[in-house]
């Protein structure tokens, strides 16, 4: 596994919904003293139940964020990945069992809405069966798609495909373990 230092100062963290992208991004940003950018916060309006911003506003916020000198950025939004990868210095892909991701979604929605990394400011989340479906069915192929994009980018990368591999990454990089 690559050392964290090999990923540079603009790190993209990708993966399916509820894989732990935001938690990992915060841990890395804190360790490296870099800003963290949660793309979900840029894409959605604060104080809503995940209402999207107008697309032009989101693209402008995304483009301003990637122009910064350093960052750890979590989130996918494939349509914007070419510009993000052009500025990135390293990429991390994390995936995990979809049932684990469903349990994380239920926990974050029903229990710890405002304490989890990357939560939407002022949001009062509600359980959405469409999101459960998204995690279980619609996003099943995303890991392979992202792995292909990472390989094509030529960027230094790290991939964790199980919760065990992710925990090993936290230990190897001396990051505080997720709660």
C-alpha cells in the first residue's frame, strides 16, 4: 500500500454512497493540515433535506474548489471528474459491502445526523427508500467504473475494497479510527 505522502496535496476520495469517503477525507485533511471539501455540501443547499443546487452553481463551486492549492475532496459526481482529476495529485477509492453501506445510511439518517463527517449543514435528514435502492442496486457497478477512471488518469492511487482493508489503511497512515 502506498504511503499517504505519495498522493500529494490534492487528494480525491471516491466510492459508493456510505462507504466512508467523508470520514476518511476528514482524517486525512486533519493529519496533513489541508482543507477538506465535501462535494455533497457543494451540490446540495444547506438547511434542506438534500435539495440540489442549480447545476451551474454547483459546477462553479466545484471548479473554484479544485483551483485551490491543496485539498482533500470527497464525493463522486462523475460528470465533473475530468476537471477534478486534471488538478488532483492522488486518488483513493473505497468500497465495501452494500449491506454495510445500508446499515451506515440507516445509522446516519436515524441516529447521528449532525455529528457525522460531511453532514449537510442544517439538514434534517429523512429516510429515503430511493436511497436504500440506490445503495443496493443502482450503484453496484460504480466501483469498477471509478477504478477504470483512476487507471486511465495515471494518478497515484490507493484502493480499499473491504472494511478490513480500509481499517488497515487507517492504521498504516496513522489516522484516528472512524467512530
